[in-house]
C-alpha cells in the first residue's frame, strides 16, 4: 500500500516527499546514482534512530526493498496525467493511501524504514505526527539547497503526511510508536 501511494505521488509529478528530495539532492551534488545515496542515507538514519531506541527489523528491510520494487513496477506501468487537474487529483488521492500504508506497516511493529525511524526516534518528546513532518521538512530543505526540485506535493507531504499517518493509525487502531 505504501509503495502504491509513493508511486501515485511520483506519477502526479508535483513534487516528491522530503526524504526523497534530500536523497536526490545529494545524488545530484555528488553525481552518484540515486539508489546508492538512498541506501547510504537510509542506513545512517536507521542506525541513528537505533541509538534513540528505534530498533530495525524485518519491516525495515521489507519497507526499503518491497516498497522500492512496487514503486519501480508501478512507475513503469503508469504515466503522468496530461492535465493539471488529473495530476492534482492523483496527488490528493495519494495522501490517504500513503498515510494508511505508513500506519499499517508501522503498526505491524516489525521495524521502521529510514524516514519513519527518524521521526519515531524523537517520539517522545515530539509526537510522531510532528517529528515526521520535521524529518520531511528538513529533507526537503536540504535537498532543495543541494539542487533537487521541490513542488506543491513536497510541501503537502511536509505539512500533512505526519498528521494524516497519526489519524490513519488511530482510525485503524494501530500503535505506530514502536521501539
């Protein structure tokens, strides 16, 4: 579900999440392939989160590998809608899919992916809905400063995705505050 939501966000082509923007900015600056930078940045965030008590698990690997495969397959099948209305609808629909996907995989308590682990590492004292927004915002700003593109979708992720994940987790009665 998370992979479907990310693929929808990317297919809308109105800006990606802050974490991906950060990875892309580093990849552009260092002239390295995106996947290599993604692997290194992801590993660093997971290790740093582990020092704050957020332990990686099988869900960490499944999130990185499984979500990546789903995104790659869907991006090969889907194409960006021609008009702004179609792209905007796709962007809006991506958010509940993303939020439910993140809440469901975090609620499995099998380990968090890099961006979510970074958000969870600061909950408490900062509630996940805000710490995750800070991670996404910091990633978007860092990526932008390194030359990556930021769009309305990026801003929407920064402002809305953390609170939407919190709402989805409560609606599905899932505890996303794993350690």
